[in-house]
């Protein structure tokens, strides 16, 4: 399950970028006929379910590891969101532009500070027992006039994620935490005001070049 692989089907093909997979297991638990891990040969079998079902499950892959190709193109959501995972990453869903990478509307980005594939999550949070609530206090923010549109995510060098665009920040349960059009989200793991940056990255000596991974 690593590297980018294409699994051709008659009506839909599935592309898997294994490096982005964070092992949420949404695919294997929700469509076990198509997503069959630990087998000899291809582990994704696009023709083993109706193509609409395959597409629906692929579009729920939170990390963007899965994409589909065929006659149906994935559409951006009508509401840009970032969901704060309990003890885990920030799961974005929107018309994402991450340092010019517009390949997916879905991405899980590191917020423990320890991923080796920053800005993407590589599941390091689980190895270090990162503790951070998925349900921070809500801010009293007005409804956004527009809830979709381009969402530009810029990981700052040695600093937070700058996010520009219409964005609803949601707790792990889906509860609205805040509504923003420009904000800075902690990705060093040390803010006392998560998910927002409070400047703690400087004292913590957080280091990252602010670029996309090379691989
Ligand atoms: S749904 Fe996506 S992130 Fe979750 S296990 Fe499947 S490929 Fe990985
Ligand atoms: S990035 Fe964590 S406090 Fe600024």
C-alpha cells in the first residue's frame, strides 16, 4: 500500500497514493468487496461494486490518498471544512491549493509536528501518543457569506499553516468551532490554543522548510 498505483475498472478507475494514506480504514470498512488489504495481487478491485458506490467511498477518503478517474469528476464540497481529529491531524475538505498542489479536495495535514512528510500527516502522531483534543472551545464567529471557493494552504517555514479562503473549522464531532477567511493553524503540536497557532513554535524550536515533500 505505498507509492502511487492505478487500479483500472470498466467504469471507474481508482488511484491510490499510498504515501498519503493515514490508515483511517474508511475504505476497507465501508466497501470490503472493493478494498481488500493483505491479498496477493491488486488490493483494490473497482469492478467489485457499482461504480457509483466506489466513487462515493473514494470521495470519503480523508487523506486524499484515493482518487477516482473515469467519466465522473469529483466536485469540490459546497462548504470548505477542516475537521480536528482527536489526537490526530487536521482533515481538510475543500478546493485546496497546498503550495500549488491542487490534485485533491481532501488532505490530512500534520498537527503534531513530527510527520516526516510535512505538511502531510504520516501517522507519526500515533507512534508518539500525541494528545490534543478534537473538541476545542467554540469561538463566536458570524456565518460566512460564502462557504466554498479556493482554499489556499501555506505551511510557513518553521511556523503554522496559513489558511486563506472561506473555512469552517469543525470539531471531531462536526460541531462548528470557528468560521474564518484567514487564519493560522498550529502544526508544531505545542500551541496552548489549538487548533490555532499561539507562537509557541518559536520556543519549541519547530523546524520545517515549508515545502512539499520531495517523494
Ligand atoms: S480511506 Fe484513505 S486514508 Fe483511509 S485507509 Fe483508505 S486509503 Fe487510507
Ligand atoms: S505552529 Fe504551533 S504554536 Fe505556532
